[in-house]
C-alpha cells in the first residue's frame, strides 16, 4: 500500500507541474478525463464518473470544458443514437500527451 501511495504522490506532482504550464486553467480532472478518453475512446459521462469517482455533474462539467476548448467532441453512440459519447480531438490528444510525458 505504501508503494501505491508514493507512486500516486509522484504522479500527481508531475501532473500538477505540467498543468501549471497550461493557459486554459485546466486541472487534474481535465487531464484524467483526457487520459481515459485517449485510452478508452467513446466514453460517456456515466462511464467517466464511474472510472474517476467524480459525480455525474462534475464529469459532465469536465467534459463540457474540454469540448468548449476544442479538446473533445461529442458524437452519437454506435449502438444507441441517443447516447452521446465523447472523443478527443487532435488538440485534446496533444494536451493529454504533454501532461502525460
């Protein structure tokens, strides 16, 4: 458990340092969402909330921020057109890569 806690501290310290250079006021939740969207394309709000422990409202707000900044875009789901899924744009993939370096 101690190793996991130390690793988590190191990950957040590195992410926070990288996020300081972002001018759009993006934070940890934005990076976590981008990281998951890059690795699991077509996540929805409920999926993101479940994977991150964010409330549905916070997950929705985070994804809306990414979309407003041109880092993510919504599309209809493959199986259910009513379900809106979110994917990263090229700018969103670049943001995630910068922070994840």
